[in-house]
C-alpha cells in the first residue's frame, strides 16, 4: 500500500501540464461557455418579451444565482488555485495564497479536514478577495440596468445566494456539527468537495456540480469511494498535497512563505503533512539516491520544517 501511494504522490510531484489537443479544445469550450453563461445572466433577453412583468424581479434574482455559479466556478478554478494566472498576476497570486492556506494549513485533508469548533477563515476581516468582485457586480448592475426593482432583485440574488447558500454550505463542509449534517444531499455535496481537496484540479462548485459536469472537471463520489475513504484517514497525503507542497517549496514568494510560517505556527497540525512528505522523499531517495529533483525537494522541505518547528536544544 505504501509503495502504491508513494508512486501516486511522486507522479503528482512530477506531473506536467497536459498539452494535448483534447485539453486545448476543452479549454476553448470552457472559456466560451463561461463567458456565454455570464452574458446570459447579465443580459438574458427572453423574460422581458415573454413573461409577465410582475415576474421580472424573480427572473432577475435567478439570473443573479446563475452569475454566482458561472463566475464562482471560473474564479475558484483559475484565480484561487496554482496555475497560469497565479504566476502572472500579483493580485491573483494573493487570492491563491489565502486559498492555499485553507487547503494545506487550516483544513489539511485527513483527520483534521473537519473541526468541532466554528469555521476558521484563511482571509480574516472583510475577505476582500470575495467582497470586491461582489461590489463590482453590484456597481455594474446599477450602471447597466439602472436603479429599479429588477436591479435590486439581481443584487439581492447575487449577495444572498453567495453568502447565505454557497458560503454557508462550504463552511459546513469543514464542521463536524451543524444543522445540515444529516441531509443526504448535503452529504453528497460534502463528498464532492472532499474529492476537490484530494485533487484540486476537479470539483470546483459548491452547491451543485452542473458547472463541473459541463467543463469536464467532475469527479463522481460514486466512482471514487476508495479515494474518499482513504483521504479521511489519519495523516493522508493526496495529489493536492503533492502539487501544493511542490509549489510552496519551489515557487512561493517571500510573502507567501512568511504567511505559511505564521499560519503553520497557529495550526501546527499541518506540519504533519511536511513530515510525511519528507518521509516519502526519503523513501524515493533510498531507491534513487542521485535523483536531483528528490534531493532538492527534500532539502527545501527539511529546511522549511526546521524554520516552522525548530528542534529544541539540549539544556
């Protein structure tokens, strides 16, 4: 079992971007479809022609929900996880840093994936990485649709759905006790999200997997039950662990490095992941002692652990 897991983790550590034509076509489809969905949410033409005007506020609120789903998928996928945008933009990279801390430090997958206390946000205070897009949406809606009941319904749909449904649902994925814990639908959503923490290249949606199904990023809990059972076990290492720790060790900016050290000292449970990664690298080096990449990652991981968790000196 250890040999198989080591092989999977090492494959993830060395995983390179998929440059196949199929991947390129899927990227074009994803970009075009997301922009179309956002455009439909913003300027859907049918209700004004065919529906009773009294239904317009309801339609505008539903359009707000569609905007949150489409934009939220794109934002989560491309702005909050390691990728091309995070390497090109300091602003995007800041958003990624907070989400990285959520995945790897505050709620590391395994026995600490859930807390028996309240939800702990990685971005404290006003959480501008989500609030600013909401303000922009509200301002653009007022500018393009004018000050009327329809615009109010649209803004209320965006704010209410994002804060009261999406945010609450996600928070409760990481809580042991909450009012929805016995709901079968919630449990399915929780499994879908758990698979996102297992492999963060998939399952970006929170409330409904429609967007993931449309864009080829859906991992079905029914066919990944073994992974779900494995990652809730104590001290599990995952594909996402390998991807994210490689990023931290090889690419992190000084600000990201410092933020990790600060948060890791507050949440020392995350250090167990580094220890397991070091052990995995040591097993790799026992088989391939001259492998440069393994040596480099091992040195970096050991140095990081020593900074966060200094070895006590003898009295």
